[in-house]
């Protein structure tokens, strides 16, 4: 009989049984981060995440060497990172290093000492490689990304053009927060001139006009967090948070002036990060001026996730990250993953029968909502809707924008709470847009009908067929051998759906 410890690891149903943990350490110019993932997957789940702000690149402009104190602290922390990786059962440890390590005179010595501690080779990325993995991180996190990726670290800024799975022109510029501050002698005015001069070297940046600009890196994420607070944004999820370029200029100029001490939410930014915010704002302002992007979009994925994505097979890379994540959560939390897939297929047929046309993204979001329709079943009945909404609204999903996330969350709220209560989650309904909010009611209403016919178990839903009748009604037909599933409550739910759609909908038994 296995020990209690092994049972806890091997028998837990909260994790996917076919995954083996993998660790990635990212040695940046400002921060060093260990991320242990559940496994190599299209939509990777984080098991453990720890960061230290070592500031390796501090002072490198004047000394040409890594910061001594940062070096000492980093090497000490690597022992912990290796131990944590082993404790989590990671089958492999991948380590990448970026600008500071590749440019410092004592970089090779630091890397050699780090390799001895970590017990694995360290991949010191060239500027081109860093840009490539940053771009790949964005490609992995967005459905058909199309725009310019900007990865702002402590030592450098990588700019690269992406379109779907194609990585185009790229450039590495010495505009990382620590580097820019050192080059400017901590003068914010001087940093503007340096930024303008360096950005001008990206002669192709005007190709970003009218396309999104994807922001990667801790400084820009903290900027976005302040922007969220300033605008009382209702969803505290960083990935795919969007900023309007023109509407953000006044905010960015205030930060670039260093006027941040009294900004709403500033207490949530560490002091070491806080000092770099004006330089990050300065760089973003210049990019907006030159590239003229349609919107600024934040990415939670960067070099680490791009590197992990590169380890997938070509077939795995082409999978939809949102659908992959929804399938995994359905497997982990629903009563029947087969039922979830059946519901997803049937809902598509229902939308066609009701004459509802969908864009590609709307169809993806509808499918994901169905896959996640039963993840809250273990909660108390009165809280299943709220729990499902919270899990989805704040989940670590990629490949979806915030209105789409709100649509999926609301669908599952309506599925449990009913479709006619206008007091339900008004902030998310506003974020979802009127079209998505009404679409969520409809899909939730459909789920409420078939739940009473299927008990969230497989086998019945694929046999439910729609029939347009001569009298203008639309009937949902239950197979005759399952006629006993009919009853007062299913008929009542169908009447509610009819009222919601304004159509003559009926529930009936199929003829022999």
C-alpha cells in the first residue's frame, strides 16, 4: 500500500493525471522568477510561482557588470528555487537568462556559478531569441494575435511584429526600466530624449498603425493595474486588459512625470517596481506616438510561456488555448465531461435552429461556456451560480478577451440563477456589452431546459432534435423511449425560454 504522502500526490483528483510538472526559471535584469507548471500543455496551469527582485542589471551602464548585491542574493535564491522544483516533482528544469546576463562582463562567471547550483545548463538568450520567445508567448496566449509585441524588461525592450503564428521583424532596444533610468542619470526629461532616439531605430514600427500593441513585462502590468484602479474597472484580471491609446495619454503622462505617490492603487506596487513606472510610461507614450496602435492589450504570457510553447508539438501548438483550458476544467470539476462536450455540440445546433448567427469568436466563447456549465455543481444550490461566475471571471484563461470572459461567466450565472433577474451582476453585464449579455441569457436559458432532461449526465442530449413545424412553432423533440423525462418543470423552463426569445417554442415527444 502506498504511503500517505504518495497517495496525496498520485491520487489527488484536483490535478490532471497525465501531466508531469516542469519548472522554468527566468533570469531577468530586474526580476528572477521560478514558475512550476502542472505540465507542458497548450494552456499551462501554474502549480507554484515565486519571484525575487534581484536588480541584476542595476548600474550595468556605468560599471559594465552585474550588481554585486543582486548577484549574491540571486545565487542564494537559486538553491531554494532548485529545492522547490524538486519538492514539486518537476521532471525537468529549464533556465533562461536575458539582457543583463548576456551583456555584463561578469555575466559568464555568474551563469557558470548558477549552473553549478541549479544543476542544469542555462540558455542565455540573444536579443533576437528574447524577441522570438516574447512573440511566441503572445502567440500562445491570444487567439490569432495580430499586432506588435513589446516586452519591457529591466534591461531591454524587445519589439516584434506578429500575425497569427507568423513572427515578423523584430528589434532589441536598451530601454528596459533599469537601463533607461541609468542611461538618463535618473532624469525623467533625459529619458524622453533617449526613448525617442532609440524607438526611431525601429523603422518598421509604423506597421503597427491600426493594430493592437501587446504589452509584456512587469512594469507595464503594474501600469495597467494602476489604470484599472483609476477607472474603477470591475474585473481584476490582467491578461487581455485593454487600454485605449488616446484615452490613456493623460494617465501615462502623469506617471511619466513621476506624479504617482497619491495615485489610486499605488500601494499595491512594490517600491522597487514603483521607481520604474515613469520610465515604462515614457516608453509606452513614444510607442503610441510612433506606432499609432488601435489599442493597448496586456499579456500575462511572455518569454517563459513562449519557451514552454516551443516545447509543444506542432499539432499541440495549433490547439485553441481557451477550449483546451475549458476542457481541462470540465474534466476536473464537472459531473461528466462527456455531457459537457455533448452540450457544446447541441448548443451550436440550437443556435442555428433559433436563427442566431455567430462570429468565430462568439462560437468559441459559446462552446467554452458549455464546457464550463457544470463546474459549480458541488457548491450549495443557492451559490452555484455565484461560484461558477467567480471561477470563470477570475480564472487564468487565455485566448479570450474580457467581454468574452464576462459572457461565459454570466451564462453560467443565468444557468443556475434564472434568466429574468436584472439585478444579477450588473458590472459584468456592462462589461459583456448588451449583445453578449443577452446572448448569455439565451444560452443560460437553453442550459436550464436540457439540464432537467439530462441531469447533467451523458446520452440524452445528442438525441434531442429541433423541428420547425408548419404552424410556425419550433419544437424540441425528446426521443420516445425517453418520454418519461417529460414533465411539468421541463415544460415550464421551455415556456421561460419562449418568453425570452419571443418565439413559439414547445417541448414534445418525437414520433416513432
